[in-house]
């Protein structure tokens, strides 16, 4: 099968799991014998162009922008697999490829200016329930009403005019709640295909023996400030990552070095080694995150999870004893209870590993995405 993947890479200043997921998916499809090409644009490069912010604002509003069609026509794909188009690709070109295109919905950008359905410490559906003008009022993108305006235009009427939702034959979401939400807007053309990580040997680091690990962007949506405030001080937490709340994390590590260990942003292999050597990974996201790859990486190495129940994938990640959940609103008591369950052996490393193999392996992903492709190419077989 000839598969063209189209993606816009986020800036390297803010490492994104989506970027890694696209590269991993390309590798798996190619290893399975498919003829795959990745047609991409990179924010690191495009942002050096004159008037980049103005141009990206128009693209965000679905007005103009680069079109990969010449490259697609040259390759003649059976399937056009669209990933992230924001903010470097246009979207109007999708109409020409609606007959054989699939789009993976990595986030909620087609419905929400912020992309997270999260605002001011709580899940927010205001634009879906009222009007996307709320995004301008709340300054949902980059804390700016002007920057939020193009995205408010693009997400108006609950994604009715979002090309990425409307034109592809099939859509891919990663969790049951995400599938339900998107199907309520576009009908039954959404398939559940969770993220995966490659099953490669991981060396365990001794540094995190006896410590829990948080790994991710240091932002309030990831809950790192909540985690520091509610963390039981007799437990040790190693924090990996970078972001806007880095000063808060550094201050906590300086004041309470026996509790918090901040190691900064690490190369992939080093971060995986710390995850594998830890007591468990804590995922404290406050928004309905659809696929934290760090959680799947933990399961791959047999590392138990303590997961916020705000995450859309919380049930899938902790199913069959792979982890436990805690409630953000319940605060420190709920987090402590979850960690105590793991300390008492409620979750085994074998259970975590088994959950990875049954739901989040490359083999499972390949089988599911090939079925989605088949629905596009042979729709009568699935009628």
C-alpha cells in the first residue's frame, strides 16, 4: 500500500509527543512493507520566513497556506494520512483528497482554540456549547485575544468548518471519550486507534530507585504545580521536563531536596531509563489528554502508573491492574491513597507490561490502522 503522511512538526523548543508518534508510525508502516512517504513542514524552519506570524494566523483560520498536493500527485498514494497541519499547512487542499484520506486527531484543535478543552484549571466546553467567540474573550491561545481570533474563526460552530474534521473519509481518535465526542459532531466515521511506543529494550537507571517520576511539559495543564502542592513529602519525586513552570519546579527542588529532584529536559534514552528504574510514573494532567506517550512508555518497561482521572485515556491505561487513578479535585488525600495502593503492591510490573502488550504495542496499532485504511479503500466490506 502506498501511504503519504502529511504533518507539521512543532518547534523543538517545546518537544511534542505528537512529533515522535508520527515518526514512530512511519517506521512501523515502512517495516510492515508499505511504501510510505512523509511530507512535512517544520516550525523551526518556517518561522524564519518573513511575516511568519501573519501567515500562520491566516492558515490557522483556514485561509490559504501551503498545499502538499503536488507532492501527493507525484507519489500517487492509496491513502493520505493527515496528522497535525497547524500552523504550517493550509487545509483547503483536503477537499481534493477526501476520497482516500484519513486524519488522526491528536488533540482538540479542530474544536478548541487552546487545543485542550481546558481553561483556568478546569475542563471547558464553552465554545462547543455557546460560541467560539468565548476563545477571544478568554484569550485561549497564547493568552492573546488577537492570536485567539483566527482559531476562534476556524473552530466556529463546533468544528463545522474544520477541514480536518469534515473532508477525510475516516478519522482516528485515541480514546473512547474522544471517539464519542467527535462522532457526536461528524457522525460514525471515527475509529479508536490508541498510540503505541516501540517495544525496545530499556536499561533501568539506579537514580530513580525508590522514587516516583513525573515526565512532561512543565505547564499547569499537565498539573505539575498541583502535583508539587499536593505531593506527600515523605515520598520522593523525580521531575523530568521543561516549560513555563520550570522556575516553580526549581524552587521546590531547592527548598525540599529530599522530596523533589529536578533533572531538566533529558535525551530520550536517559528519560526512558529513569522511568524504567522508578517505583512508578505519575501522570497528573488536568485536561482530557488523549494519549500521554510517557504513560505508555512506562507500561512498556513494566512500570506502574498513578494517573489523574481527568485524562481521557485513564481507564485504558489503568485497566487490568496496570495502574491506579486519583482525582485532582479531591487533592492530596486522593493522590496519597493512589500512591499507597502502588506501594502495597496493588499493581505489579507484570500487569503493567501485559497491559502494554494487549493495547499499546506497535503490532496492535498496525492492525487497527490497517483496518481503518481498509474502510477507506473497500467501504462496501464494512457496510
